[in-house]
């Protein structure tokens, strides 16, 4: 009998690769079919690991295969991928069990006319397993060694970073040219590692020490986040199965995202517009900073994102928040808000650790397309800022095209705004000389987020 976790993992991978569903939705559906927590954990690990290491896995499959990857049926290729990932990276799983289940998964696809693929999958996986267990070379590219002049070979390094470290070549080439080999390798290692569960304490209902103590009583160990106040990093147990979660004493949110939201130092009674608010984590942080007093308009453009936003805010229930569906490029009002927050849609290239499928869905052309939209959104959002008010622009992208370049273009056409550098002590290490906040895996151990606070002249 095929392990339920591997069958569930295959379904998710097929959903993602065929575009039938996105990764979070497909995973949620998959988890609902698995009653054993161990199966849910294994299925998640297989899916995320296979997506993270896809380029490396494909390289190893190609060496063991008698046919090129582009000629392998999509269903069969995903069976090979998830099985090869386990053989390479999940050492506690017996190789014979992985090979057996790979063949059984392929046979289960027989209704689609793939009866004969079982023998092929068996041959490929047995070859990979033999190479792994014997300790033979997998033929993976290695980084270059410095030459006599101290220079490394760029093409050799990019081959290593794109194949062995499993990142798109165009993206690691950008990082390599900006930061060099060492930083780029650190970044890829970070993206290929597991992401911890990070919580943000609901300070409207409780305190960080109280939640820490109550979680420990429930068998969940946490440690204070190194960067964001009121953040807790889970080191053991599952906080989402406790009644503390049901009582809305915290929500899940990365530290980098919390830092960005913390830039909004709105006072009680202020008016704040969160123009692209879904899924709602930043709105919750802002409501806490306001003491739940004043007006927080949490907005987004699509009905689907409004539904997600509504679910998030309903869980915690800030009284100062109102939800509105609107397009930030064409706001239906003039300058009304002391703060306007634009957490802009972007490529998401700073979040490859948590969203590994993004690395294979994005391409260089997405950067210019996104930047054009971001410029429109930023210009539109600026019209709602009162004189003396502030505009926060933020993305979860690693690329200057969507970050510094967008802000620079905006300031050139909007001379009434200027950069206001964050001054909070816990933020200073993340702020550059210009005044931009940017978190980086190699410097901070955080996902790559960017933010700029822009102040409008008082008159």
C-alpha cells in the first residue's frame, strides 16, 4: 500500500505544476485528507522540499534517466521528483520504501495510460538509490576555486548556484553581480532551509510574557524573536492546535513582515489606510499600535482577497478596523489619512524559503511588469495622505527594480514627499544610509523585505 503522505504530496505537486491550484490552497485541501499528524508533516516536508530542490533533483534524475526530462510525462516526472528528493535529503526514510512507493504511485496513474511507466520509474529510482547509498558522486556542479588573481569563475559559480543550490539562474546571477558569491550562497542556503513558525502576540488582548507562559503550559516552547517586538519563534510543539490560538491571543506572521508593519507609528485616534491589506497581518499590528482607537481602513482590490482579509480581522476583531474593496490606483477620496500603507503586490522573490514554488514561476520580465504597476499604486496611494502625513511603501521582494527604483521614480515626480528614515533602535541594523529598511537572509536571518517611509510636506 502506498504511504498516504506520498500520495497526498503527489496531488499537491500536480496541482502546482499544472496550475490547477496554488500551493497554499492545495496544501490545505491535502492536509484535510490526512488524519495522522505524522502523515501531514511528511507530506508537507516532501512538497516543500521537492519544490525547493527541484533543479538539483532534476539534474540527478537526468543522469539516471534514459530519456530527457522534457520527454517524461508530467505525472511521472513529479513521481520521480518527490521520490528522488526523499532519496537525496530525507535520510531517515528507507530507500527501498521510497522506490516501492514511487513505483506504486506510477501504477496508480495507470488509468491515464501510464501502465508501462512503472518499470521505467523503478529503474531510475533504483539507480539514484544505488548512487546515494554507495557514496558515489551525484555529478552535481561545484563552486569555482579562486584563481591566482583571487578571482572566481562566474559561469562555474552560477552553474553551482542554479543547479546544486536549486535557484533560477537569472536570479542568482543578479544576486551574484550585486553581492558576490559568498552572500549569494548564504541566501540560497537560507531559502532551502525550513522556515520556523513565528507568532505575533495580540497585544490588545494579552502580553508577550503571558502568552509565552501559557504556550509552555500547552507543551509549546518558544523564544523571543531577535528582531520584532512581540514576536515569538516556535522551537517545539504546535501552537495552532492550542486553545490560545482559538482565543485569538496570537497569529502567525514572519518577523520581517512584523518589522515593516511596526514602521507605522500611528497614534490612538489617527486615521490609517492600509491600501493592499490582505491577508491582514499588518493591519492587526497597526491596530495594536493605535490601541484600537481611531480609524483603520483595511482595503484590497479583489473580492477573494477581501474575503481572506475579512477572515483574518474577524479572528482578532479590532474595533477600529473597517474593510473596503477598492483599487489603490484610483482612490475615491482625497487626502484624509495621517498614514497610508501600501504593502504592494510584488514578485515575492524575498520569500522563497516559505514559498518555494515562486522561484520557478517568476521570470525577469515580471520585474518590469510589477514595477510599472507599483509606480501606479504608489502614485494613487499618495493622494490620500494629508499634509504632514506619511506614506509607507513596502514589498517582499529582494530586487531593486521593485524597491529602491520605484521609490526613486516616485520621488522624482512627487517633490512634496521625502524619505523619513526609521529611528527606532531595534530597526537601525536593517536601515541603509538612504533611510530604506531592507531585511536580508545573510545579514539578519530574515526573509527579504523592503520598506520606505515617505513624509508629505506639511504645507
